[in-house]
C-alpha cells in the first residue's frame, strides 16, 4: 500500500516537472518579444537580471553535481539560454554593449563551465546554494523597485512574471516529493512570492491606452 502511494506521488511529481519544463520553454520569450517590439528596456533592471542569472547558474550546477533526477531541474539550462538572450537585448537598448560587457560575458562562461565540470568542488556549491535565496530574491526586489521608481512597466512582460510565479510554485511541490532539499525548497518558496509581487506591480504600472491617448 505504501509503495503504491509512493509510486503515485512520483507520477504526480514527474507530471508537474514536465509541465514546469514545458512552460519554461517560453518563460522569457514574452519579455524578449516585448523589448524588441518597443525597442526599449525601460523599467527593466539589468542588475536584477544579472543577479537572477548567477542564481540560476549556481542552482543548476548544484543540482547537476548532486546527481538529482534530470526532470527536477531541466528547466534551468532552458531558462539560462533565454536569460542570456534577454540580457543581451537589455544591454543593447540600454547601450551597455561594449568591451566591458564582453569581458563580463567571458568571465561568466568561464565560471559557469568550472561549476559544471567539477573544477570547483561540490562543497563550494553547497556553500553557494543558500546564497541563491537572498540573491534570487534580491534580483526580484531590484526589479520591483525599478518598476516602482520609474512608475512605468511598459517594457516588462506580465506574462513572463506570471509564468515565473507559476513554475516556482510547481517546483515547491516537486522538490518536496523528490528530494525535500531545504535550501532548494526555501529558494523556490520565496521566489514564488516575489515573482507574484513583480507581476502585480507590472500590471499596476502598465501604461493604459487611456493614458497614452491623453498624452497624445
């Protein structure tokens, strides 16, 4: 009976993981398209994106070196590719594409490769993973502050932040069922709340058609 219940829970976990991974294929796409359409990155924090990138990279490397089931973290490499494209778009429209940006990109790929290849021992990642919670949370707080400060979320995609909140929420359940890893569980729980907060702020500060008509 217990084995049957465990197998059912594993099926539920796998289904949630597949849903999460599938949705992550389009997580950042609405945001990228929104920037390209408007030709502007106003209201989007580059610092927040870079913090988010570091958090994703460390978490993916930790899962990989820990030997966790691929389904439990497959969305990370997908999100990382989208995140890098998004950062490139934001840097372009904020005019940060220069020699310093190229140097920073080189450093990132060197460090990320070292994490995944095992050049840095797993113990180092174990030390860094708890830091992903405040870093990932801070990246969303920075984005939230940017929206409130500019009082304009025209370039911010509400759909992207909805998907982010939803996938973080589903990951809370899959982590509980798969590994019950406290560090990962805390990280996802906090990110669920903050992603939802950014989504709400983006909605509240989205310029309405009425406002645009008045300006015109």
